[in-house]
C-alpha cells in the first residue's frame, strides 16, 4: 500500500486553495476558493455520462426541488447571495438554476462534457463550481473587490468599484457567481481546465472537495 | 520644514487620539453587520420552510428584491435586506394562515356535503380547495341522472383525477435517444410532460364552485 496509482493510471489531481483578499476574509469568514487543474478541455459527452445524467434526472423529484431551499448547502448559498446584494430568486444559485432547468425541461440536458461534469457535481454536492481555461490564467485565483477603473473583458464599461470578482494575479476573470470574461472560460481550444469551487459560510470543506472530485472524475472518464 | 514637521506631528497625535475611537466604531459596525447577516440567515431559513409548507398553494409573493451586487453591503443596506425579508415572511405567513382558514372551512363544508348530499346539490369542491395535492374534485350529483333528481337520490362523486398527459413533445435530445431505442427515456418523457400539464391545469380556485 504505497499510495502510488496503479501502473498506467494518471495520478489523482489534488486541489489547492485560492486566496481571499484580507478585507473580504474579515467580512465573510467562511468565504473560500478551491481550485483543481484537469489536464483536458471539454468536448462531447460520452454515452456513459449522458446515462449518468439521465439517472440523476430520474432520481431528482419535484419534492426535492421544493425542499431544497432549507437544505444546509443550498440555503448557505442563498443566504450568501442576500449578504452580497443578490436576490437568489432573480439570479439563481448554481444548484437552483440546474434544479429549475430539470423541472422545466423534464431532465438534465446534456450539452458538453464539461457542462455535464459541472451539472453532476453541483447537483450531487450543492457546491458552486466554475471552470476556466487554465492556459489563460496567470497565478493563483482568488476573490477580491474591484478597484476603480477595472473591467471585465468582453463587457462594456468599467465594473463598479467594490464589485466582488474572481481574479488571477493580473485581472478580474469573472463576477462572483456571474459572467465570465471573454476568452477566460473553457472553449473548443482549451486543453487544460481549471475547476474552481466557491465556498461560503456554512458549506463544509468536505463538500467542496467532493464537488471538485466528482467533476474531475467525470471529466477524466 | 519645521512647520511641516510640527504639522505632521500634530496629525499623528490627532490620529493617535482618534484611532482608538475609529477602530471602536469600525469594530462596532462590523459586529452590527455580522449580526444582521445572522438575522438574514435565520429569516431566509424561515422563508424556505414556509415555501415548502405552502406548496402547492398559490398566491404567494416570494421575491424580496436585490440591493445590487455582488459587493460588500453596508449596514444600512443589510438592514434593508433584513427588513424586506421580514416583511415578506410576515406577508407569506398571513397569506398561508388565510388560505388555511379557507381550506378548513371547505373541509367542514365537504363533511357536511358527504353527510347530506341532497342539501348541497351540484356543489363541487376540488382537492386543492381543501389543501390536498392533485386535481380531483368532490361533487354532489344525482344518482341515475334525472331520475335521481326527481326522487332526491343524491350522492358524492370523487372525480377520477388529473386529465391524461398531453403537452409538448420532449426536447430534441430526449427524442433522439428515444429514436435510438432507449425505452426508458421514451417512456419517461411523456410522463414528465404530463406532470407539467397537471400543475398548469390544477390552479387553486377561490372557493367551491356550484355548477
């Protein structure tokens, strides 16, 4: 029992912690970011992943959707949305967005391997996940407030100062729980994906790790 | 230069005097924000529980509105969110209590109707009106049609339930899979469409409706 992966199998990637700016860490002690690099991009979902989505659709009922609001992890994201000035009934939390789609369309619809991996991981864990093109990021990711004059690529105008963003060492990459900057997300040419889990107060660390592991497992096949 | 130095020293001294006060204010504000965030969390939990209890009743307003973000909210903004949540919770509780009273009255009426159908001729009470899910209804109807009407043979009939599944065909990926021979997907899709149809067709009525 050496802990080494069996011959011919790639080692399990490990997640690393992102940074939170000091004033945000003081304001939101539970806020955290965890990232994990996967050495592949997206693409078409294989049949097994589509079947897994369908099984997940069948497992997920209306009663679960109704009761989701007061389950600990979805509740924690709803509360955090309120804390940062968002209305979770207008701008849905990631898990509620997927659940709503499941209810409207009758199932989780397969779009691409990455989208399916995120859907499976978010629904199973409740944790908010994002994905970025790892080759278009410099340094470690973190969460901070914007300075005056900062922009999000591909969006007109400047971001209001104090907007919460996911940023790398150089620039904002995405709004926290919002739009991703142009060309910073995963596209057809992406060869390395950086999965990012956003943790808020009330979400256990184990759930964050599980979410990243689930998404990685689906992506790696 | 000495003037500047004196001035700088004066500023430093002033800061030293004021710093503890400012720090205390900042600490107090942070504690106030923490407290408000806790209150928002509790209110959100209560609202979530009420949302689950209220289902499938309609006529509730759940949206609270956003103050704009994502950003760190000030104490005043957090207070506004807290107050809006409290008002929403209060309104929703009132509405739920009002609907529960109506349902209680309807249940009493149904009991009376079951006990004496001839006294409630043609009266129809849906399951929703007594706080039950589904789309069946109880109706006082004459046995054997016009003969029952003439002789006063009245009885309660419970309708057979929801209409048959109709609605839109399933979205393309499901249809494709069905064409590939995945019977499970083929069988599941119309049932789900039917569920949507049932919900859409099963809106709560304002009260029992005599025919």
